């Protein structure tokens, strides 16, 4: 036999063996890699985040375009990186490629199903633990479903190797994963495009260039002003104690009357303050939904603005408003900062990409992981999307606290009030007041005074006295209406159910009023007038000389027989109006838990006059 004859069978066998060896890079594998990578990356970085943004535009301080472009670029970059990674794994070791690709597919599918079908218990972000991980049966089952879906493609792939003749187990080796990935991608794209088509972007194009400013709020009018200082947690009994301990306060509150029989509608800053300013009763909605709806209505500042007033709001974004955009058209102290003063934070800590990715993950993850993902994200989650390159001197801090009180006091002293405004003014300033003990605030009054809530409140009153002195020097004190009030009193103390349902003592909230034109003299005390923070909106409209009966709507289910009482109407006519207080359990910006609604008749300081309303929740 010739050499040619003996070598031919070997060469033929080698060719057959080479032909039978499966190729690593085929159209099917490349289709799987590309479609899976794109679907996974856009599911993680773009679609959920974009939907969250479009549904909550008011809660972000940048426009959608500003956020969408870096999110889109991140999704494209992530897809490209995954395509390269999976191809490398396929080249290096196919089993590793199979393991990673099937796990990525399963995780993407589990996240998509979670966002689409299993997020029924999502709440608004609180800035604290949302307590999703409560180990309830539903939470455990949610985790089981998520893990099962995540690992199912990998398990099927392993079983396919063990049972090679079972065609069902080999679906992942064909076009099933690319097809399903494409379907997930298309469905999310369609949903996002639908949201995009119905979203109104016109109101929020340039929010990030706006801020609340001290400067316009310092300009008063010689024609008349309404000035409100909300000192947080001004309990009526604490006000009694302060007047006893610091008797000079009585003299400094020139022309004021302290109404001891006043109540707040709520027992916490939210919803007390937005209810007062918007005249929209809170009835248990999510924080963001309630805030958004409230500022769209006929608010106190909107009514005054339409009637020729300049309305200045120095308020807290965490409890009272979500974004500057909500205040447009009704707030005179919104200012634009120069583009040279800031830059957009895309990738830094708290920037657009990391924060929006966390929001996306919060929607995709099972409940057991949501708390860790959202912890620290609150209503001001976008506050670091914009970084100011230099300090803006007149910028009002977004959050009310001792530091913001000091900042306000420093600005007031360094720049001062003026009486140059051509329009009458309404100014609402939220101070931290009695809420916390703070040495810096106490030092405004006396550096040797021991630390206490009472001493902190006394220190905060030094800010008011500085303001009043400047008003007197300008000659606008006498013709201005000034109100000092709390948003709520002490926190309610719930006692054990075996004793009694409800509170262990009456809660009253301090309010002091100096109407324009009131006689000069030391503080007067009124213990009988039956006032409520529910009547704040109507009262401001009344002090402005407008028809509050026409302009103020009924306050929820209460007082429906009358379109709004005013303080002046009550104390001048000795009216006796049933008032209401709703106690709450509230730990953030999710849905508030109602406890008890009380109807108060007569003297609110006597808890026997409080009647719990049955079946009200």
C-alpha cells in the first residue's frame, strides 16, 4: 500500500472530527450576547430610572433631559462592556460563559417581573429604613420567587448537559434567551415611550438653576405686610413656661396677643405645614402625591399673588414642598443662579448616575434588599445633582434646622430689611424653634444659659426680636400683621391600651398675633378664643383685606357648613367652633398611619373636652 493510500483515512478522520467540533462564535451566540447585554444594561440603568423620573418630575431639581442623557450613555456603556465580557468568557472557557450568561438572564428576568408585577408594597422614600425587610410571609415568598427565577435558566442549562436528549432543556441553547431578552427590551421601551409621550416637561426645564432666596424676602412695603414666623414645635404650655422664665419677652412682644386655646390639626410638621399653606387637608396619600396635588391648588400664596402681593416662602423642602417647580408663579423669592455658579454632578457621590441607578435597583430588587438600597434616599435625593462651585450668599437652605436658623439670622443682620417693595408682602419663614436643643441658638440669647428646649426656643426668639426692631426702624412695624405660631405642640404620648385609648394630656399649639394697627404695649393673654391652625389660610386672606369667605374652600370634611373661619372673626365675635386634631404615627415620607381623630369643644387645654371620633381612619 502506498504512502498516499495509508495517509488518506487519517486525514479524512481529522477533517470529520474538526467539522463535528462545535463553533464557539455563531450567529446564535452573538445574538444572545448582544440582546441579553442590551436588555440587561437598559433594564438596570435606564428604563426604570426614566419612568421614576418622568412620574415624579417635581421631586427632582434637574430637568429630564439633564438626567436622561447620562442615564442613556451609562446604559449604552454597560451594554458594550457586557458584550465584550461575555465574548471574552466564551473565548476563554465556554462553561463559564454559559454560567454567567444564564445567571444574567435570570436576574434580569426576575428584576423585570418584580418591577412589573410584585411591587405592590412600594412606598415613598423616607431617608431612613423603609422597613421592607419585615420577615413577613409575603416578603419571604417574594424573595423565593426572585431567587427561583434568577437561577432557573442556569439550572435548566445544567440539566440540559445531564439530559442531552431532552429538547425542552436545550431551549436556552437556541434563540429562547435572545427572543425573551428582545421582548423584555421592547416592552420596557414601549412603556417608557408611552410615559414620555404623556409627560409634561414644559414646567421643569430649568429647575436646577432656581433656588429660594433671602434677598427678596428682606424687602417689605410701606403699604402693609403680613409676616409669619413658624417656630417649629411651639407648644402652648412651653410658651407659658418661657414667658414665666424670661419675663422680658412679654415686653419685646409689643402689641401681640398670645392665644393659649389654639390647636394644630396634626401632631407633626408634615402634614401640618403644607396643610396650612395650601389649605388642602391631608387624607393619607403618599407624601409626594399629596405635596404635588396641594401646590397645584388655590394656595395661600397663590391667592395673595393674584391679588397684588409678593409672597416670600422660606420653607422646608423635606416636609412642605418637593421642588422649586411646585412654587413657580406663587413665590416671589425664587431666584436664578448664574451658570457659572454651579456644575451638574453626573458621576460623583450623590450624583445623577449613582442615585438614579439606586432608584432603578429599588424597583427591580426583592423586598428583602430594598431597605438597604434606599436607605438614606429621601425627598431631597436629587439635592446633590447640582454642585455649587461658590457659595450663593442669599440661598435659603433646603432643610430647616438650627443651622438654617443661624444662616437666616446672619443674613438678616448683615444685609438688613428694607421698605422698598412696591407691592404689599406676605412672608412665611419656617424656623426650627423649640424642636431641638442647640447650643448655637441658645448663645444668641445667653452664652451661660443651660441647654434645654425652652432655652433653645428663647434663643430663637432673638431672631424674631432682631426682625421686629428693624421693622420699627423702617417704620413698617405698626402697619404690618405679624403672626408667631407653631406647626404642632409636643409629640403625642400614646398610653397603654389597657388604660385608655388616646393621649395622656391635652396638646395645644402656641399662636401669637399682632394685627396691623394694634395698640403698642406688652403681650396680652387670651385664654378663651377657640382658634385652630385649620383657620390659618382664611385668616391670612382676611388680614390681607380680601373676601376669605369667597376665596377659601371648605377644609376637607370639617367645617363644611362654612367656607372658612378666620382668627379675627372668631376672637372678635366670640365664636365657638368645633375643632379637630388628628394624631399620627409618621416616620418619613411614606403613607402616614392614622391613630385617632379628636373633636375639641371649648377649652382645648382640658382633655375632658376632647372626644375621640369612632371609626375614623
